[in-house]
């Protein structure tokens, strides 16, 4: 399944996610810190959605209440609750 999430409160503007059942196949951030986000994308590929949510939820970026990894966890939570998932 392909899913695009518009982020809130981060440098990245969107996250494009591909899943297969409950497994994250690929993640691509639009904008943000390219090296860090490319690393996160490779680290989560092949992992269960629930594990990625658990590991990344609540991570903050400096004084911001969220971060790109936290936004990925929110996107995956939204995706997993979608009737199409």
C-alpha cells in the first residue's frame, strides 16, 4: 500500500510510505535533513509497523514538540487505523 502523510511541525513536508501488510517496505521524506532521514528510512525498512511506531513515537527535535521520526510514527499509526490497511 502506498501512503503519503503531510507532516506538521518539522522541516520535512511529506512522508511517502510503502507497506506490505504490517511491514514497512520503504519510507521517503520530502525535505528535512537528507542524511539523517535517509538513514531512518533504511533502518525501518522491513520492520513491523507496530515496532517502528513504538521506537519512534515521542522523539523530539530540539525544543519542538515533535520530530521527523515522531511524524513517521504518527503517519504509520494513521495508516494502520485506515480501513484500507
